[in-house]
């Protein structure tokens, strides 16, 4: 039967001598015998065991788990549980890394939209990214309310035109106006703006805000902190959210 030294078994398994010695110190791969000179000698069975250890380590299975596997009588059941646990761990790691990758790509795209980028702009971008989901939720509710307004307005108007029944239209228009006022107030309370010059998050006056020029993500305003007038980036109003939970 073949015998292998520490260096030979390390070479056959594609690992370092130090790795083999480490497994020996952790009592995972103990040599079958020692030579007269005190050299560790490994058998064919030890070689097979070492290959199994290397394979499990490639799966990132912890050393303690591998040692537990070899010490259990029902190794098949134990291995299944260990692999399932490791699978869940790796899936979580993949999800975390994917989230970081998505955030990185989001950051790159947002930087491209910043007109005058500098180091301080990173803080603004981080705030925008952090509150983007909340802002999308606000806009979704506004769109939903707008659809309801259209349904009421068109439906009652058709009823008036086709059937000659006008009272529902009058009542419907009162409802539409009420919903429009609610949307405006709801929107105003939940948004704030970031000044591109001093990076202050500020809230403009209601009348001034709604009559200013705007894009889907910016609005031309005058910063209440530094007086800069220009397109400011829209973000979620964190102060309102914090006051709500105090």
C-alpha cells in the first residue's frame, strides 16, 4: 500500500504543506503512521479523505463542520444538513453582494445626472438613493389618486352627455377637486429639496413650490439656506417621517 509524505499529499491535492499540517493540528487529517525519523506518512485512505476535505472547503464549508461530519455515525444526514445550511449562507451572501452591486450601478447612473459634481455631492446622492423607494411610493399613490380622478370625471361626464343626468357630474367634480387638494397637500408634506450649491435639504413655501418650473426629479427653487436659485433635486422629507415617530 502506498504511503505519502506531507509534501506528496499536498502536491496531489493541490494545496500547500502548511494546509496539510493545519488539518493535522485540527485533527481532521491525522497521518496513519510516523516513519522512524518522525515523518508523517499518509495512506491511500488518508489521501481520499484529504480530497474530500478539499472539495468541502471549496464549498466554503467551515473546518468545524467538516470535523463534525467525519465524527458522526450518520454522515449522510449530517452532510445534507451542513450543505443546506451552507447553501442558505451562500445565498444570503450572494443577495448582499447583488444589493451592493445594484447600489454601485445606481450610484454611477446618479452621478451622471448631477450637473456640477464634487465630493460633497456624494452625500446628496446617498440621501437620494436612500429615500428613492419612499419617494416612489409617494408618486405611485399620487398616480393612483389621479387615475381615480380621471375615472370619476370621465364617467360622470359620459353619463351627462349620453343620459342627460348632470347631478353626478357636479358631485363628481366636487370629489375630483377634493382629491386634487389632498394630493397636493400629501405631496408637499412628503417631499423636500437638496440645494446643489450648499447641499442643504430645505422645504420651500407651498405656493412657490407648485408654480416653479420642474422636471420629474428636480424643481427650480431658491434655497432657503444660501439663496441659490436653480434646479434642486427632489428627495423624501425625512424630517416629517422622524417627527411622526417621536
